[in-house]
C-alpha cells in the first residue's frame, strides 16, 4: 500500500485540471445526537475509513450502501430536503481524478483518520462553484460508488 500526501503539489495539480462532476442521487441521512462510530465499507466489504460522528453531524448513506459523516454545515451545503423524511437530494460538485498511482493507496482524510483506496479509486475534492479551482477537503471515492452517483458537468 502506498501512502499518498493528498495535499501534495502533484495531487493538487491533477485535481486542478480534472473535470467537474455533480452528485445526482438521493441519499438517506440522519442527524446524530450522541457520539457514534461509522465504518465506511465499500465494494465487497473493503473498509475505506472509520470516523466518529459528533452531535449535530449527519450520517449519510449513499444508494450503493456506504455511509459517511458530514458536519451540519457541509451537509446543508451539499444536500437539500426532499418530500420524503430522511431523504435528501444531492447538489454537491467535485473535481475527481482516477488514482494516478494505480495501486492501493492510503491518505490522511480531512477527518484526521486514514482512508484507503484500491487501484481503481478516485481522488476528489468538493468545489463550491464552477470557478473554484479546487477545495481543501480531499478524499477517496470508491470507483463503483463514483460511477453510480456522479455525472460529468
């Protein structure tokens, strides 16, 4: 497994020239009222990362099954309510690039824990608008989850 500095100049450059994608799905989400550990499991049981939700955070579950944590502020900027309680339409945009190392990688995720990806994963960063070069939050998205939930802008 290769350790990758997700904030490096090389990754910054690749993300800066990568296309913008938007998330197109409806997700399940719930607010957290006490500390709760969340293990993000992707694919056939691959542990991508572990994180602890704090009161006020949201646990989001994608249609492909993986769960992850967002702060209330990030959640509000990336999702909007639907007419069905507990379901939210995505409105976030990201820049994403295929794993340039073509091997299993480990990064230090924005939540301070390791995040793991395989040779097919993508490196991603949220963008607030089409003029945003790249964001400071950078993370891994599993390839199948990416294909199922994003489309090119």
